[in-house]
């Protein structure tokens, strides 16, 4: 089964990446990598770092579309039990993004998994 990963990003930033025709560069991120999540993990960073943000989308990333050797599963920051999160040390090719899903918070500012993600098996 192909693993689908998620990357939360401001919709306007993603639109600019697509318009520019360039890949999203994980190496230029402050940590030196892009934070990714599985569908099961995405609410942890969403609610910890983005609570109340109304400008986010979730990029659905096909792991098979990433450059070899650029994806590592590592402890989160701060660590969450024994869970490891996918970190991308390299570019996120636009062609690896198979869908873009609106990711709005609820009225209380907290995120819940969008129905399309829960239902689709992404």
C-alpha cells in the first residue's frame, strides 16, 4: 500500500509554489527539513502549532514521489511517546502532491480531521 503523508501549509504559500513552478524546499526550512505527518498524526502538530489558523491546507503527498533518501522517520519535537514523524530533508516535488485539502479549524480553534481525509483513506 502506498503511504500518504500530509504537510500543513498556508494556502497562499502553496499557491505561490505552484505558480512559480518550483518545488517546496525542505532544506531551507528553519529546522533543515519539512515536517510531514501521517493522517493519524496530523492533529498533534495542527493543534499544537496552528490552533485557530484559518489559512491552512493539507497537502496529500505520495511517498513514492519523493526523492530517494530524503524522507526520515524521527522523534517529534517535543517527543510524543514513541511516535516517529516523517521529516523531509530535501525538496517536496510538486508532482508528489496528489491532492490539496482545506484544513479549517472548528469554531473553538481546534482542528479535527477533515471528513474527506477520514473517509478517503488518504
